[in-house]
């Protein structure tokens, strides 16, 4: 079945540092890829998405590019802020077979940004 | 526009007791999901509905878990009897159809503690 693997955390950075959170996936067909974020005490919310190969999703200074050749969707931000401290989840939505329409998550990466 | 509403937010019960969670999706969203999130892990799908029909319940432990969505709107997830290992956050999400590119909108979750 489909699966998502994220880099192990937690990740601790100083403000204005560069962020990369790695994400790779295994899926049949051409899934859509998502990054969700969960701020302390809040529910999961969509950060960005990409629905086909070479698409770049972006939001709030975060970016991720759908790389089919490496089956990856790494999350990046050039300069993190304390307010970016949260748990980040990479996810894919299946495009075929029994996985169609099903959202599968990675295990999450905790990001802590210090002033 | 109201988001996905879940209740209760917190529930503490003793093992072997029953418990039920309620979800009201975003108006017009015909696809509804229940996810289980254990501490430090990503959400895992329990069941997905397209309108009233459960189209994917392969991960639902049917010996003790049940769900319903009688009129294709609200949904209830029940556990009877609860076990210690059921302590987790139960997330409800909805989307505009189960197609492969649409995002899911999540509620804040119901945190269950089984003593």
C-alpha cells in the first residue's frame, strides 16, 4: 500500500535559520502530495499541496516541489520564525486502486524555533 | 464558514466502558473521514464515507469500533468496550468529494483517555 516517510525529528533551529524537512513516498500511479501543520492546541491544517509532477506548492514562505523521479516532496523555508514551531506532516492522497482518495500521513516532524 | 466540529474535545473513561464521538463536517462536503492519532505519530485512517456509504473501513477494528453516517451529514464513532490501548486522539475530517486532489479539512479532535 501507499506509505510516507519523513525525516526523524525533533528539529530545533534558531530564528532566521534555513529549514528542510525531508519526505519521501511510495505509491502507485500519480498521487497528490500535501504538507499539513499542527500548531500547539490546534487541529491539522493544510500548509501547501502539489497535484502533479514538478508542481511547486507554496504558502507562508514554505515551499515543496513534487519530484516524481526521486519520489520526494521536501519542505523548505528560507528563514524560520518562532511562530513556525509546530508539528509538520507530509501526506499523499492516492490516485488509483484501493488507495484512491485516501490520505496517508507520515509520522510527523516536530519543529521548535528559538529566538 | 464553520469548520469541522467535533465533540467532546476530551473524554476520560474507565476500561470496558463505551464511548462515542460526534462529528459535523463542513456544509456541502460529502466525504467524511475518521482518523486515529496516537501520541507522536501521524493520523491513521479508520473509515471513509462517501455520503452515507462507508467506502473504506478496512482499518476499523470491527469487534469494538462502529461508525455511522445515517443522513450523509453528521457522523458518530463508537467504541464498546474501550481498552487501555484506545487512548488517542480521534480526528474527523471532510472534503468535497473523495477525488485524489482535494484537501481534507480537519476538526480539532477528540482526545480519549482510558484508565
